[in-house]
């Protein structure tokens, strides 16, 4: 692992926007990068990155097993990532993983929550807890990939989250996605408050119809403001380098057009009690998800 390179730990970089962001960084001629990426199909993803033909004398890409439906997998990934990291700092924690879920059937591994919630918030929130000391020591920049869908919480009532995000709630794809991404934004606010040594940015890639998530929702490039995957990746990469932060620390959401969303747009997510409710401590997560008994 190069000591002069910037190190990125990322979820959700095996395809779509996450893969494209890493691809574009590997193509840069100035800065070297060490990537530690979590993926379910490690060999397949490693082959996909190897096929890019990037400069291996400059960059490194390590693919470690990670299934965000399993918090035990998150634990093992963290152990392996820290072992790979060694004495080096983490420059960026890039949380881009996302999924769609109809909230039908039981929760993963006995969880009371639906799969969409576990992947889009709980597992990645738990990952931050497990990496917390390293992030503090590194003064890491945390980049949470969010969405304009956070504005679509059912009835604009946070009480609906308790219903819609439960396993087998019957909530539809759009409802679960909006609710879980909203809770993910609560998580970004929570960590901005609880990791003052770090920089926390939430960012939207914009409307990207050609990703797997978007096509499942029936979106198309004919829609107004539709952007390609490379364009969406460029929007996300702004969050890696942006320095013109608003004076108000609660304005952490960088839009796809490079502006900071005003607080009236994200007002529902600014409730600190709501943030604390949905952002459990490490111990609470482990007790709730049955890990403390293992």
C-alpha cells in the first residue's frame, strides 16, 4: 500500500455509480489511490477492476467480502479492512451502497427491519461505528450518497418510518427507498455531530436512469434532468474535494448541480431527537440484531 496515496474505504463500488467513481479516480494521472472495497462477489468485482487496465504501480484495489444484509459480514469486513490498512490513514469513507425493497417477507438474519433499511442505513451506520476510532485518528472525510427521494417520506410524517421500514410491512419500493434514504441522511447528520474531527458530506448524484436501481423503478433517459452514469459519478466526486462549506454546519447536503441544499428543503432531517432515535449506538445495534449473544 503506497504511503503517498489517498486511501478510500467504500461500500457499493462493485457496479453502477460506485464502480464509475472508482474507475474515474483510477484514471487520474496526478493522485494515487489505495482502494479497499466491499463486495459480495469478490472475484467477479476484482476481475472487473483488473480489466480496466489501471496503473498498478500507482494505484491498488483490494476487494474484500461484504454482504450488507449481514451485520456479521460487516464485522468481518471491518477486521479485514483494518488489517489491510495497517498504520495508514483513511482519507475517505465512501458509503454508496443502496438497494430497492418492497418490504415483503421476513427481515434478513432475523432482523425486525426490511432489507432496504438494513442495507441503505443500518449496516453502513454500523460500519461507521466499527471504524470510528480509525476515522477520528485519520480525520476522514465521510461521503454519504443520498437522494432527492429523501423529500418523499410518506405523509411528510417521521412516524411512518416506524411502520414502513419494518420487515414484511408491505410498503412498496418507492416508499421503502425514500424512507431508508431519509434515515441515511439522519445518519449523516448524526455523524456530523458525533465525529467533529471528520468532514461529513451527503451528496446526490442526480437522476441517473441507467443504474440498476433506477431501471427497476421505471426511470428513463427521456426524463427531464436525466444524467448518465459518468455524469452522476462526477457529481459524487465533488463531495470528495469540495471546500466551500456553508457557514451553517447543518447544511451538509450537496446537490447534483453543485449547490448546498437550503435547510428548508432538508428541514425534516434536522431534528436531533429524530437523528438520535434512528442512529443507534454500536451496543444497541448489536443487542437489537442479536450480535451481542454470539
